[in-house]
C-alpha cells in the first residue's frame, strides 16, 4: 500500500467519522465515532513524520479524554434522546449556510495559494535523529518556560474541577 | 503522484467546518463539546502540516500545548456539564436560559 492510498483512506475515514458524529443522535455512538476520527488523524500525523504527536494523539485524545467523555455519558444516563424539533426557527439551515461559507472561504485561501505560497515542503523525517529526540530537545530548551507554565494551568484546572463538582456541605444529593 | 501539503490542509478545513456546524446544530451539551474537540483536532492537523512545510518543529510543540490545554478544558467543561445536569436534570442546551432576556 502506497502512502497516497493510506492518505486517501485515512482522510476519508476521518472526515466521514466526523460528519457521522455530527449527524448521530446517540451520544455514545458520537463518542465512538469521534475516537475513530481521532485514530485516523493519528495515522495522518504518522504519514507526515510526526511520530511523537501521533502517539500522544492516541494516548491522550483517543484514550484519556474520550474515556472521560464516556464516563460522563454513563454517569448522566445514556437514555437522553435529543428532540428533533427546532425551538429556534431555521436554526439548522442558517448553521449549514454558515458552514458552507466557512468552507468556501478556507478553500479560496488554499486555492489562491495565499497560505502556501513560497513554502517548499521539507522532508518529513528529520535526518539523523528521531522525531521524539528532536521534539524533546526543542521542548526543553526553546519552549521550556511555556512547558512549565502548563503545569500551573493543570493545577488550576484540577482545583477548579474540585470546586465545581463538590456538593455544598450538608446539601442533599 | 506525491501527497501535497495542501491536501492535508483541505482535510483539516473540512473537519473544522464539520465541528463548527455541529456546535451550531446540536443541542446535546455533551455532543457540542465533542464537536469542539473535533475542531481542536482539525487545528492540530493544520499545525503538523505547517510544521512539515516550514521546518523547525515549532508546530509539533504547539500541538503538544494544544493537547495540554484541551485536557484541562475537557475536565473543567465536563465538571460544568455535571453541575448543570444536577440543577436541570437535562443535557439540552436550550434548558440553560437563565441569562436569556
């Protein structure tokens, strides 16, 4: 199987799983389709030589984050069905129209070479050293300070979640 | 025939638009949140593609930070959804209308 075949198959998988996720009414099926889309994206990362990011995508996104989603779906009850009626009139048609506008803008930018003009694609695999070593070297030298700042973000998130999720003292259920 | 970088960007644009339309048309808060994740994933694909086009690995480090922020965002968002569900017993976004005029 050549790289082109792999690209087209995984790109089609990612897009189809994403569209099916938006159209599916069952929340659990939505989560599973999102996992499929994310694994296809990880293969697209692999095709571009970003091995470390591909592994992170599967471990963090398709693993940890989606497990969290499934957990909350199970906690809140899987039988919550979405109503098909529209409370806001013509909300869906306006939304689809805005989506067509957005995709046509993006396609116009790509076709007009405004984004990609004058940029030559380099070799995806960094010669000599592996991708993980290169990313680690950049991450711990040039980007060391932002890397440390993310630890503050994670601490704030953990404390905030505890405050949000705990019930008041003496409050019933 | 080789894989052009712009093909990856087209895939990324399609996935981002799918996520944006999903946020607008869905009313289940959890599924809206999943659509936001889809948009973040599409942006990650753009980051990796531009990183390959420009070199220097800055894009892949950006994807790393996007992952960290997404993890924090998911945890806080799900806690907020849990708090909403405790008060309203519903996952419908239209039920959360306290600030509507």
